[in-house]
């Protein structure tokens, strides 16, 4: 989301650009590299959170205006990512790609 843009003021068609305008990767290796980098950043950010922050600090999100404590927000985000993981898995399966349960669970 560009800085200074209030998502609540955008019409639905501008909230999510078409697939052709979304960033894409060119290979599985690039995807794995980017995921490793994201994981490293996420773990670094978590080390900066105290138990008190997780239990008491408010964590607003542009996609959800409801106030929520940081620890709950993080759990909600993980749950949301699980839904996308399932979507991707079934999308690949329906395309006939060679994915299986072990791929889904990262085994």
C-alpha cells in the first residue's frame, strides 16, 4: 500500500490490483530465498517484543480497524497465512502440479 493512502477510502477495485500488476518471482529458488529472508526478518522483529508488549501493546492493522493486542494480532496473522497456504496448495493441485501432503506440511 503506498504511503499516505487510506485503504478505507479506496474503491474495491483499487484495493487489490489485477494479477498482472502484482510482483512475481521467476523461480522456485528465488521464492525460497525470499521466504528465508522474510522468516529472518520476522524472527528478528519477534525478538524485539517483550512479553508485556505481546500481552498489552495495541497493534492496529490497515486491513482490520478493530483494536487488538499485539500477541493476538500475530496469532491472527499466522492463521490468515495458513488459509493462503491451503489456497495455494489446492490451486496447484487443480492445475495438476506434482504436490502432495508432504509438500503442504513442509516435510
